[in-house]
């Protein structure tokens, strides 16, 4: 680094440091996938939501409230994905949400949006590791009678899962995409098999969907009233959360301008079908009241339709869905950390890729942070899964809201940039999606169950703001995302091999 340039004034000013060719040579990715591989990464990141987490919405609002919340959230994702696909087609860089916000709202907007996605993906990975360990431990206990959780050693599951999937993501993008293809298809097959088995064994009782006793003023369909739908929406997000990560693969997928929009449409359609199967049949087999507080709802569903150890053996396959999402979400946080550190917002070592062309330090550091969060929360006296899930959801809705604001600003401020894909819903669709994201954001703030998560997010943002103000904004690099934004959308740099 031999020179620097400064733009802006006061606290809003940023400094770009000059870099040589070696800087980017050490930070290269490799294009290996097409639309199918991208679809698989998207599905793999999300499908764990069919296996755990979503059912907390039944506890909040009953089955009817959860159903309405899921429909509303699905509409939000459809609208949002169209807007994100348009921005990704115009900015085919790994930065994703950070890239969009950087072009629309400047360096601080890019930083806050990128940070929200960092929190979302790192904490989502931790949540899935937590639920995966619950599944794995329950299966182990069913088969052998021994439980690491009962022995106070559940952290061994966390360490093992993180270690395995850091290696899987480290060995190369091609391996990551291929693995995602296999486990995504397997996970969807497990969901389909559960649906078939539920009907084949005569275990489906749709009357049990409404078996939660209504409170005063409630009904069988909405036992806790209409207002409870509001608090079920964050849990309904778990059926789709993570699908918005597809732009992060822009520098590792062929023809990203066309394949990202295509894969996004295929992903949301696929996940919509799987969500219908799970939301209707899992509680129809178990009963909504029994399912509401389960850490492994699909495993409990398999136990209800299959006898003894056969349920445990087949449920081991259900674990595939959670493992698929560890893979997909690790891919996401690795690329998020890569893009922000390559541009100087985070420490630059996080974007080093090495011979495998994967951001290995980003993968390792994200895993260490997630493991530490689970360990501190679990052994500090609170349930790790619910707290970390809440942090992940709040990070996600903040990122969603900022991306929809970015879309509107880009349509106004950069109307002439090339957009190979254009959202059929335009600005109104982005506004509606942003409004729904804001509603979920408020629901998180108002729900006392999320209080610790909110405090954690405030603390994270306070510390990160100080870091960026004191150090980060003075050490930015003209990465592809920064070049595009700094040029007002005129730069068309592509990171092709």
C-alpha cells in the first residue's frame, strides 16, 4: 500500500488506501457453479427451518396465527427477492447486501447493512448448530441411552459440527456446491417422505391443528388473538431465512446476472412447497400444543408415525436437513466476511483465500464467534438456541429493511445503470417488503422474549460503530463493490477468471 485518497468530510469521510496486484491475487474466488448449484446453496441454507425453529410461532399465536404469519412472510420474501435479484444483476459482486447499500447510502450505509448480514449469518449458523446438536443427541440417546447433553457435554457436538463444516467449505467452492446439491435433494426428500408417511400410517388428524385452548377473547383458530400473529412472524421467517444470500455467490457462479434471479425464483417456489408440507402435517401428526415447544419437531413427528428405533434410524436422515443448512449458511457468512474485509471494512486477513480459493480465515473466525456465543449463553443460564435465533432474526430483518431502502434509492439515484433483470413489482414491491420487514423488526423489539437479543444487537452495533469510526473508514480498499459505488455505477469491473 503506497498511497491513499480521501473522500467526504468529518466523520463521514473515508480513506482509500492504494493496493498492489498481490492484494487481490491473495483474495481470488473461482467460478464453478450454474443455476442448479446456486439453487442448491439457497435451499441448503434455508431447509433447516423446516426441521426446527419455525414451531415457536405456534407457541406465540397458535396454529392459525402461525399459518397467517407464514403467508405474510412468504409474500415479503417473494417481493424482496425480486428487488434483490434486480440489484444483484446490476452489481454482480460478492458483497450482496453491503454492495447494494454502499451504492445507495454510502460507506456508513454499506457498513451497517453488511454488519447486519454478518450478525444474521453467523448467528443463524450457530442456531442451526444448536438445533443439529439437539437432533443428534436425541438420536444418540434413542439408540444407545447415552446423552452428551445430560452429561453437560453438549458443546462437544457444537465443536464437532463446526469443525466438520469449516473443512467442507474450506476445500473449495466446487465441493461446497456439489455437497449442497446432494444434501438439499436429500433434505427435501426427507420432508416429502415425512408427508407421505404421515398419510400412509393414518397419523394425520387436522383437528389437532387447533388443540390449543384459547385465551379470553381468542378462538380455536387464533387462541391468543389477532395481535399474536405479529409475534409469530419472526418464527415464520425461519422457513425462508437465508434465501437472500444468493448474491453472495456472484463471483463464484457463471453468468450471475441471469442465474441469480433464476435461482432465487426456483428457491422460493421450492421452499414454499416444503413449508406447506411441514406447517400443515407436522402439527397435524403431533398436535399443535405438543409441537409448540419442541427443539426437534420433525424428529418428534417421525417418532409419532414410526415405531421405536426405526423412528430414530429414519430420523437420523432428518438430521441431513440441518446439516445442509450449516453448509449453506457457512458459505454465506464466509463470503459476507470476505467481501467486507476485502474492501477494508473488517480486518483484511479475513478475505485471504489461499490455494483453495475459499476465504478460510472468514470461515474459521465466524465459527469461533458462533461457538463462543452458544457457549456463553448456554452456560450463562439461558437457552442458547432461542437467544441466538432471536439475534439472527433481528439481524436479518434489519438487513432486509436496509436493502429495500437501498433498492428505492438506487431506482431514484441511479436510474440508468444496466439492470439485466428488473423486478416485476418495482418500487411498490420493495416498499411493501420493507414495511413488512419493519413490522417484524418492531415485533422483535416489543416481545420480551427477545430482550436479551436486542441488548446484544445494540452492543454489537455500538462496538462496531466505534471500530469503523476510529479505524475501518480510514483503511478502505477500492474493491469491485467500492469501485462501482464510487463511480456512481459507471464502473463495470467483473471478477471473471
